[in-house]
C-alpha cells in the first residue's frame, strides 16, 4: 500500500508540528475503519475501494496545516490524490496498469515538489545503479508485456527517490535582527518549512564595511555575530544545510548600533530650558547619524525629540526642577547605548529686589522668593561691584542680606540670583549708592529776631564735591520747612522772634541721604516796648515796660542793667514788666538798659537815661527879712554831688499862687 510512505512522512511532521495533530484526526479515524473492516482484496467493490482510499484522501488537507501554501502544497495535494486513485485501482486486477499510472503520476508530482536544487549528481549515479540492479532482478519475474510499464514506473520512482534523498532544506523563515549593539548583531529565524526540519545546520555569512566576509554555523535558530564595527552596514545571509545539501539563502541588511555619544554636558540652562551638547561617537563612520534625546523628570514629564546636530535645547521645562536627560545615536534604525545626565533647570529670578536700608558703610537688600512651585531650599548669591574696583560675592539662604565694608557716598551695582542643585537663575541687578558721611561741625553763625544762620563742614570722605545739603526747620506754630543748598551754610528766614527751633542738617549724594545732625537754636526776642520811669526817689528809680511783640509763651525773663558814669554797672533779672532799682545815689544820672531773655537768647535792648531825686537841703532858716524881702539860708544836702546842685525856691502868699526864683 503506497499510503505507508505518507504515514512515515506524517510521523515526522507530527513530531515537528504539534499544532497540526488536529488535522490528522480524519486520517486516524479512516485508518481505524480500514483495519477494523479489513476488506479482503477478493471483494472488489466501490465501497471497498473507497474504504481503501479514504486514509490517503484524508491527508489532502494536511499540507495546509504546515502553513506552507503556494505550489509546494498544491503539488503534494495532487500527489496524494493520485495515490488514492492508485489504491482504488488496485482493487481490480484489470485496472492494474491504471493504478501504476496513477502512482507514477503521484511520484512525478512529488518529484516536481522537491525540485532540482541541489542537483547532487553523485547521488543520482548511485540511484541509477541501484535502480538498474533492482530492475534487473525484477525482470526475471515479469511478463514480457509488463517490461515497458514497469520500466517507466521504475524511472519515475528512481527520479523521485533521487530528489527526495538530494532534497536541500527549504530556506529559513522570518529571518530578523533580534538585537543590535555597537559591535554585534543577533539574528533569529524559524526552522525551514518542510517535513524534515530537524538535525539542520545553519550557516551565517556576514559581509560589509571594510571588506569583512566571515561565515559561521550553528544548530540553533539564533546566532550573534561579534567583532563588528559600530554604525556600519552589513549584509547577513542565512541558509540551512542537511547531509551536505544547502538550502537557498535568506538575506538581511542590517546596521550595527553607533557608539555612545561622548562628553555629554549642559552648555546652557534657563528657568524653562536646558541646552545639551555632545561630541560625535567614536568610530570611522560617525556621519549621517540621528541623535535622540529623552527628557524625564518632575511632574511625570517624559518626552523625546531628535536632531542631526550635536546639540539640542529642551524647552517647556519647570523652573528649579530636576531632570534626567538621555542621549543616544541612531543610524539606519539601529540605536546606540544611552548616555545619561542628571541636571536641573535654573530657578526663576528673584522678585521685587529693593534696598531696605542704606548707611555710609553698608547696604541692606531684600527680595521675594522666585515664582514657581518649588521655591524652597534655594541659595541666593549677591554680587557687589562698584567704586574702587570692588567685586565681592556672598551667599545666603534668607531673602535679605547686608553688604558691609563699603565706602561712603559711593555707587554700587548689586546683582542677586537664586541657585538650586548647582543651577543658577538669571540675575536681577540694582544700581544704588551708600549714604554720605554726616556733615561736621554744625554751628550757629548768626541769628536775628526773624532768622537763624547755620554753617557746617562737608562730610569726610574721598569725594567732597556734588553734595546737596538739606536743612529741616521745625518749631512752634507747627512750623516744618525744608530747604536745600549746595553751600555749607544756610539762613532760615521768616521765623518768629524769641522762638526755639529744631534744625536737622544732612548731606545727600546720588539720591541717598546721610544721617542727620541736629541743633536746637532760638531767634532773638524783640525789644521790650514802652520802657519808662514810673517813680523815683533820692535812692531809687521805678521802671515799667510792656513785653516784646511776638509769641507770649514761654514767659520771658527780663534783664535790667544800670550804670552811672564812673561806676560799675549793676543788673537784675525779673519775670515782671516792672522793677525798682534801689540803693542808688541821690541826684545821680543812670543809663538803664532793659532786654528780654528767652531760650537763653538775649533780645534786643531798650535804653533810657534816668536820675535819682536830690536829697533835702539841711538847716533851712530865715536869715533876715525886710518889709519887702526875706533872706533864707540852708546847707547843701549831704551827698557827693551837692556842689552841682541847682536850688529852686518857691514862695507864695496865702491868697496868691506860689512863685519861684532861682537863688543863684
């Protein structure tokens, strides 16, 4: 029964293709029916012919279980159909030649399915010799009319036997690159299609850049080709071999991965971007590469971009945030290993930078933390540059700092920036100046009842020019006036007489004031008014006056000074507007001066000349008299000026008014 050959073939296929077992169920069932019924050959009926042929017919669909398709499957199916016809014909002796013809047709289809590659001429010679010997022995038992049919059948069977034995393996399937590195390529494939894909040797040939041509073999369905150049193009050929017969080649073009990029670094950073730079990978062919850059970091960010340059800027990042940047080269779809860099974006600039305080040797700055979600754990740097070549930098974790050791009245540029994880934000700059030193030797130069003149010396320091001096005057009646000058003296005018004022004087340069120097001074009080004599005796003079024109508060202290010629002046103070000068000499002329005193400032003086009354004459008597006269005599008063007196005599009759006569 010719189906025995197909059974052997199917056993091999069953081992190799476990998934095809379900396709063999009809074959097993029909074989079981055939052996159970065991129809004798003497019973030549169409039912017995069908039962005999069913096992072979049930195999017609099996080639599709191998997922082969194409002409190979069709030829196998045609051969199986012809074998089934041959089996049926053998049920009738008269159809023997028809059966042989059907079997010959089946073997011819198998012959076509196997093909003529590889040719294997030596195997053909051995097959011919074996067939001739077998045919020679068979001729001894054949009828003469069967010589030619059997010879033809033997020819077809021998040809199919030669092609079956010489049949090279089919090409490998699904050849692909499983892995690529910068020095190797890993290939993988599936076993060739066909009934016998076991015990195969696979050959792998690699040709490519630099004249490379190497061949290696394996019994596995994968191989790694080592020692290749990075980023190089290779042609890989894989074929199966069995019993010296080589199948056709499957060819694949592939490229090794480039070497990793070199010297990956951050060239620039801002609060929203990072600029990377690198050098091309090492190797002979580092042109025409595509570079891929992957950025992962805070907030679940994960984005990838590519470039043909050796630098790239990654935009849209968060300020003061950490990121992992990976860069790799790619050529012809092959990616090199990644080079990774951990870095951070710069913080945002500080906000509202301002000068909080200025002295003649320091500047105090204050600012607000940068805008953004992560403004903690920042370090702030402060750089101070200015006059005299000064350039100093200091840092702090606070949002304020005081820069010490500066020169007075000098200009400085102050720059402040935030830093986190070694990344510095953009600078915020501020131009400012230190305060001048205070003015020196502030003093009173002059004062009147309506003005006060002050003078001072310029502040100490290297530059005494370009100062503006400010003078503030505050006092009674809510007076508060400020004026400025470029000289070192000033006169405050339109002041109230006898009034105390507070003066503050400071220097200004570059818009920055120095500390203030203060002085309390008062205007001169006006002169007392209506100064006059109220009464006098031979040893006293009583004077009165009215208070000076001007503010009535605080009260005045009045100073009265009197002196007569040739003697020492005397003085007294009083808070009243009236005074009696006592212990004076009779008949003496006095020069009297009166002034008001307030806030320890002497007012303008008022003066007058007044004399004391003379003493009474002594021993006045009627020395003699006549009918029309009387002679009076007296002694001069007992005082030092009696020799200078003029005596007046007054007389009168009782009924007449008195008359006077100068006795001289």
